[in-house]
């Protein structure tokens, strides 16, 4: 749990830095700090929820993505008929 909070804090700090660079050099228009803080908290919560979801999954992430993408993994051998049909 401690690492998830650390990831959240670092992602919030990184988002604030990137947002300030974006406002200063790209948009050339500063937004109120209240909006920046609100967006940063939303990003932090999203990162935290996603981290908790990934950490509590029983299956590896690759199996989870296969389920979402509806990939079917077939195990075993296919049945092949080599005799004459019985009808």
C-alpha cells in the first residue's frame, strides 16, 4: 500500500510539472491554481485506483488483457478423424 501511495504522489507531482510547462510554453495562458490542483487530484486518484486494481488481480495482466480482447487460448490437441465415416 505504501508503494501505491508513493506512485500516486509522484504521478501528481509529475502531472503538475508537465501542466505548468504546458501552460507556460505551449498554451501561453496560465490557468487558476485551483483548476490545476483539481486536475492533479483526479490524475492521482485514477493512478491509485488503477494501481490497486492491478495489484489485487489474481491473474497476470496478460491473461486479463486476453480476456478483455476475447482471445481464446486452446489447449490440447484437435480431434482428427482418419477412418471411414461410420454412417
